[in-house]
C-alpha cells in the first residue's frame, strides 16, 4: 500500500517563493566599502528574477556551473537563488585558496561564468587566462577603489540587471535530486574535491537551521552569517534565513573583529555563526558592548575550545552552540544543545558537555568504527574510532569520482577522517583528526584535547599541537603557542600549568612560541603548515 500524499519536489524554488510571498517587508543589510545598504526582501526578490533573465540572455547553459567569487552580501544571496532556481548550479569559489587551487577548481567544475566582487578583482583577474571554460566575468561593484580591466569578457552586474525584465511566473525544478550547488573541500591534502549538493539535500538541510535544538531561526530573528558564503553554503544559514523570514545582516569584506562586533551590537543581532578563530578575535573586545539581543552564537568548523565557549558565557551571558560537520555533510551533522538529562550535573560537568560536538541532527546517522577492520564500536565514551555518517544531506561520492571510493564505505557511509568517542546518550566528542593524532610509544595522544588544555592558560591566545619524530617513542607532542599581547609565558610555566591537567606522558616535549597559528582557507588551524615549518626539528635531549 502506498501513501496518498502529493509528490512535490523538495527544491530551493520553494525557499525563494516563500520569502517573496511572505517576507517582502523584511530587510537585508549589507556592509560594503561604499557604506551600508538596506534592501527589502521584496526588492531583493525582483532582482533575483532579473538575474534569472540575465543568465538566459548571456547564453549560460541550462545546467551550467555559475561561479561566484564574492563576500557575504545581498548580491551574493541573489546568486544563491537565481542560479539553482533556473536549473543551474551555484559554484562558490573560495577566495582564500592559493591561485593554483582556484584555477584547478574552476577548470575541474567547468565554470562557464564567474560573478566577482570588485574588491576581489585583484585576486581573480591575474588567473583568467588559465580558466579554460569561463567565457564571461560579471563585476559586482561593491564600492572598492579597484580598476576594472577594459576587456570584452567583462560586464557590469547592475547594468545587466537594469536592462533585464524580471522572470515571470514561478520557478520550476522538477527533479529534486538535480544539482543545486557545489563546494570544494579545502584541499589540505591533495587537490580539492567537489561536493555536489542537490535541491533535496539543500532544502532538507535548511530545515535543520529552524529546529529549536539547533540555531532555531525564527521570523523575529536578526541573523549575522559570519561564516563565509563560499564555505559549505555558509552552513545553510542563507537559505534558513529566507525560510524563516529573518532579517539578515551581511558583513561584506570587512571581517575584522571590531567590525563584526559593531554589527552585532548596532543591529541587535540575535543569531550569528562563525569558526572559533573569529570569536577568539572578537572576545577581547566585547567588554562594554551591548550584546543583550544575542541568543545564539553558532560555532564550528573545528573543535571549539572549552575555554573559549566558557569565556563567552562569562562575558556575554551565554556559551556557544557548538556544531560539527564538514563540506561533505552540507555541513551540519551534530548539534551541541544540552539535553534535559544534564539538570543534575554540576556547572563544571555541564561545561564539559558543552565542549563536546553534540548529538546527531535529525535525519543524520552516526557510528564509530575501527578504521582498519570497519567493525562498529560501542558508544561507551571510552572506545575511540573513526566517525562515520549517513543521511539525506551527506555526500555519497565526490564530483567526477575524485579520490575513488576511499572516503566512503561499502555500505554507503561517509568516512569523515575524524576520531571520536560517543557516550551512551549519543553525544560525540572528537578526539582528533586521524592524521593529527600523536602516537607516542604505541599510545595515542589527542592533539585537540591537549590544545584545549593549553588554551585554558590565561596567557595563551592560540595553540596547536603537532607530532615530532622521536628516536625512542616514535612521536612526541610539540606545542606551538601564541601568547596574548601584554602577557608573558615560558615553556616551564606552561608545563607546570599542564601537569595537573593531563597525563604525564601527554606533556609536550617541546614548546615553541610563534606569532600566529597558520590558518587554512576556511579558518582552521593548518597543522600541515606547522609540520612543514618544523620538519627536521630535533627534540631536546
């Protein structure tokens, strides 16, 4: 017997039409070099319709990859809907990648057209002769004082929209499994790999941003997506905001801590999201700022240090809402909301629980397995294994089969490369990335846990732990530490601080003070860079 429900495709056209019909009075604020711009959603929707016509008049293929090289802005949000709603594929190019990676990605995806913010032209234009499939470049003038090359391949975004009639009627995407957008992994090992999101996966994932045991987006919210729109679709926040009908504040190109803090306070932002390094920079500046409207700070991209989350709780009145995921998981896979079972815990125990990555989001399945045998391991909060995941917004393979099937199990689960333990209630705690574990004398040391303890020292701003070869123990941990301005710290003082907090054999054999922990293109600590920097390092005898 079959159900008798309507078979309507889950597509991003619904997200657009809902925002257009119900929330035209809401506003989208964008900070730009030319000043702040306020766009009512009703006006934004007309611009999306004009852009849909532009894509047709420019001769962009029916299922073309539409590249974007843009900041978080209302114009970028127009592309977020116009491309997939017309059957094309939004391809957000990461502006922080190395030039050779950008060239590889654009060629691998076969982008036909690239929309680029004027302020970012100096990064993109030197590469255009290497981009084999891109025929047109559309410049979005964000007010930056950057010369626009005299080239027939270039068109002006506003001129194109002004000359176009708005697309009439409803957008239709009949196949919910058609590609809607694609992002590439950050490529820290080997070439970046393409992850292709379907309309179905993007629509379902957007609903997760509305649940109460998560960001809980509501119409009354004001949302500041700090996480870049070129990074896993800004964690689904842009589509979620349109579904819920929130006001949106986009930071544009000024991503300094002071600028972000100003937007949070001045626009009475209620929900925001970004990687830990963003909030590490904002935290020292929050004293005296009115952040009373803020109710949720979504944080992910890498493990959130307990010290950072609790410092936010102390200064702002709330801890961070930790989430875990990756480009391949769209990206939200777990959410760190505390369950009712925590009522009997002490505040310190609750803080420990907040430092975990949380439980699987609805519709997402998780398991831990022995990376060698594939045997599923128990959820006893002691046995660690590779975290694997499955669900309707989890990748099943990479674009063009890059990387073969090594990251996917025979029964269709994604091998995340993260090592984790899971407690009997399903709460995930990341132990490390498989490639970042330190194996000393046959025993594993979690670089993540050791980093968290180091960053609990009041004089430490950032810390990353890497493995250094050792003649006897094979590997030993080295701590690369950034000291806060105006503070001082010696290796002996740090070891003394750590001694009661970790096992003796976890204590770093070397402490190196550095100016800054290098970051990847998405703001994570780049331990590969540190390993390269300290290659050949001789541990003190």
